[in-house]
C-alpha cells in the first residue's frame, strides 16, 4: 500500500518572511496543500467515484492575492472567529475593544487577525498519516485581545483520505479564543453549489439581525428554510421567501449542533449534485457556521482564472457560537492561564469508503 508523504516548497515571502506551501499526500488519492500564510488550506484534491481528481476547495492564485484583502479563502481565522458585537466585550470586569471591520462589529479577530500572519511550521509522520504543525505567538494586546496566546493548528492526512484539523491554545492571562478554518467548498466545480445537498446535525440555529449579530435565543429549525435535519438542496432552501435569508443574502448563520461540545460527532454532510463526492464534517465544537458565499462577486479568481461567484461555494465553519464573550448563556470561550483549549474537526469523504 502506498505510504503518505509530506514536503514543502517556497511560495514567496511577506515583508521578508518566507512563506511555504506544505503538501500532504495520503498516497491513496487525497492531497492537501497548506500555506504558512494564514495557516490556509490552499487546496484539497479528492477523487470522485469515477476516479477523477479535483480540488474541493476554492483558492487564490498567488501569494499577492492572499496578502491582499479577501474574504478569508481557506484561512484559519482568530483570535476570535465570527462576530463580536460592536467589537467590545468584558472579561473579569475589564472591557476590551477589538477593531471593528464589519458593519461596526469585529469579525474573525479584526482586520489584522490570524489570517494575515505567517505561521511557523514543522512536519510530522506516522505509519499511516502525515501532518504539518503550525504555530503562532499572538502578543498581549494583539488586535485588542488580552493575554499572550500561543496557538497551534495541525493538519493531518491519513491513508483513508481523512483530513483532520486540530486547534490548541495556551495563554498567560485570561482571554477569549475561538479558532476555525474558513475554506470555501465546492464538491463538483460546476460554478455554483445550488445543486449540492447539505445536512446539518442540528435542531436549532441562531437568527441574526441585519449585521449578522445573534438576536437572542436559539430558534427551532422545524418549518423553516434552516431545517437541514435531512439532506436538502441548497438552491431550494435559499429560494425561500424568508426574512433571515434576505438579511444575509443566503445562509450566514450558526447552527447549534446536537450532542455535548467536546465530543467528536458528525456535524454536517455535503453531497455533490451527482453524488460522486460526499464530504462529512465531524467536530468537537458546539456550532457550525454555514455561509453560502453571499458576498462573492467574481472579483477573485483561482490559478486557472475561474472566478469565485456568489453562491459558488459554501463554508462549513466549525466553531463556538458568535458573540459568545457577550452572551453568558452560550458555551464559554474564556481561556485562563494553566488551561489549554483544544478542538478537532475532521473532513471525511464518505464516497471513498464505499
């Protein structure tokens, strides 16, 4: 049986700091390319049931494209993924201010979040898997967050074709942490994902206001376009006349997953229109943000010149719930000295196991 391999190649530099592209090859058909810039999942090539291989993630062509302002293609976002209302939260009696970069609110850690950093990288190997371990030191006060935070993101690819992403962090003073990957998925490459079917293991979601901030308590998905308790065609769901869909231009909402956070369980299943690729998302996180690329407008292209259009892909961001630092009723994202935060997300390709 072929053995998995891992190697790196230069991908340019940012202000004199070298950037590398790490290639993880399962030896069985699946290959992942990871950039040290933004700890980004640049490419994830997966064969379909006919044996044809294509990337199931949308990417950008060059490092210059990644360092320019873009909607987080494949990046690890942090120190706090999703939104913090008005860029403010109070921790242990002290109010902290994060630069607002989205309609008056802080999104994905602020304008110079983790997606703009060059991470350090080391490789790892076992008998049936290979990995790249990326580390980043975020000093106290970085983007307004308290505490010096040391983060680790490890991508591991094994011979089954499963790509696991492990997130860990430790701090020297109390802070808040919520890391996720912002890959844009398209299992078919047909130009949009409206024919894809999506199932999410959740009975409730968080309705939002016009700025994407949760309005309040969880709402039942039953009887709404947000009912993805069985596989639903995305185009059919997005076609509903629904105020929540109008506000976001599609899905840009967090579903609250069944089962206790901290336990690895299936969160979502995405199915290509012809079912030649089926991706399952497994996670220990309490929620998953589904975003149907509502703001993409063709301004960004990949290395082949293909434009990234509205509803041309879908993000499945496993994470804690948005604005949790201001919502004591939600699972806590507070990390204190002496503690280590850890979460795991796996991308499994069910059609390769049949």
